[in-house]
């Protein structure tokens, strides 16, 4: 495949490429490109938002290029300040290594392990002497660093910016120096870091890498960037039922973005779906159900996707109950509703349980509960439901 066609394929869904001409020229040399993706293991699970650039890495692999998946076990202990309104909590070495282990297990649900080099950036950052760090820091100015939007905003709001946060983008840039990266991929929140990296590579006598940023994926709330801390995420390790149900909860206006960024549905077919939605010849619910099937199929297979859909239809469209649910055994007698919810795992605390009851989100045997002080008399099996996806079968014994 010629270079122009490769660039056309690789640019699908990208927010920005600096620059397409440089990418084409690198491909024309006929050598596999070193394509870098860095991930600080700040949380143990990979969600669909993370998969947007990882899926683009897969496209590079399919075109014969080499992926360097850099696990930031060193930079993860600093904390990426990108998009942060305050200093990020520094992780312990134990936290980083445990999260890194699960990252390695999960990325190969997407990437080809035979075409992926997984490296830890502590292998080249830890040996740097203080002189080496000073040399690296001398290659960029404070004025340029303060051009960064999140630093600038924090300074204007008189919020602290720690010196170690200035070192983060420099350390990330040194990753590209160490592996001699040709291309780096990431979200649009990495634009400053990637442009800085191009400058640092030049300072070390290397050809600057091509920067490719991918759009940030909004979570199930439809507004905030997908994040586990915001509880608006769809994890790739979640059960087919939860993955399907969460996908069905995204706003209709996000469906096409999800189709483009996190599925393998061809672009021409997505355009056809877009026309059908515009013309009213297809119901948005049916489009979203297909989206949920596509996503579950990628991580659990088509059989699991079909079963998840059948259960969704039975539970949410026909008012049925899921075939499988967790069980919680209690002794016969009376128990406060709030305590039962906490003990069975349906709520994290008494206050959360009371809030869920006040919101009308709790049902007992499909009857809504409205009294936060309710005492339940338990003499036989009952079903407790919280929201649309949480169920517990309470048994007596």
C-alpha cells in the first residue's frame, strides 16, 4: 500500500496530525515506523476512552508498523498535569506496578502481542543522574512551559503549580528520545506535551516525531471525558451485560462518535446510518442496540453480545428480571432497608443508600421504596433493585 493511502486510512477519526506530510514522508522510506503510546497506570482498568488511541495503534500494526507501548511506571509517580485544575496525587510504586500489570493483560484484547513492544519508562528514566535531569530541563524555558493552558489557568486562579509538574512533560519527551519514536499517539489533552516532545527531540539531534491526537471520548453522562473517577466509564473488562447496558445509556447524540471511534464498523456504513437517522428511516434505539452489540462483540464475542441484548430486552423493555444476579443471605427477621443495601453491596454507605431511596431508584420485588427508615420483615426470598442494572436476590437462611 502506498504512503498516501496509508495516511488516508490512519487519519480516520484523528483530531490533528502534525503533520500529514511528515507522516507520508516517513512511510515512503519503506521502514516500519516506531509508533509510541504512553500510558501512566493511574487506575487499574482500561475503559473505552483509553481504547480510542489504542485502536489507532492497531491500525498502524495492520499496516506493518511497530508499536511501542510505554508504561509510565516512572512518570506515573509524578502524575500527568494535563487538563488538571490541581496537582495530581502522586502514586506509590506499589500502586503503579499493580496497575501496570493489569494494563499489560488488557491491551492485548486490542493489540497484536507479536507486533507490540511493552516497555517501562523507569528503565531509562531511573538511571538519569541529577546532571542529566538539569541538562534535560535546560532545553526548555519557563515562559514556554507557562503557555500551557492548565498551568496558565492555575496561575491566574492563584492555585499552586509544583516544580515537579514541569518535569512531567520533559520526562515524557525523554521517552521519545530513548526509543527514537517516529510517531506518538494520544488524546487531544496531550497536544502541549507532544509539541514539546518534538522540540526536545530536535535538541537531542533527532528527527521530530509526528504527533497524532485522537478526540477525547465523553462518558455515559454525555458531557465529561470518560473517567473511572467520574463513574461515567465503560470498562473493557466489564461483563457483557454491564457493557451492553451502559452503552444503551449514552445520549443519542454520541452514538455516531462511538461508532467511529470504538467500533470496527466501516466508515461508509456509518455514513449510511447517519443518513438514516437524519431521514427518520431508522429508530435511534435500534442504532444504539447495534452499537452495544458491536462493542460487546469486540471484547466478549458475538454470542455474548446476543445474550446480553436478549437480557436487556427482557429486563428493560419488557420489565422482566435478569437471569443471573448476586445473592445475599440473611437470617429471618427485621432489618433496616438502608443497612440491607449497604451489607449486600447495593450502596457504598448509609448516606448513599438514603440518597438512592430519596431519588426513587430502589425497588423491593418491583415495588418502589420511598421511606429511608423502612424496616423490612424478611421471611422469604425477595429481589432488591437499585437503578436499572443492580439487582440482588435476598435469601433466608
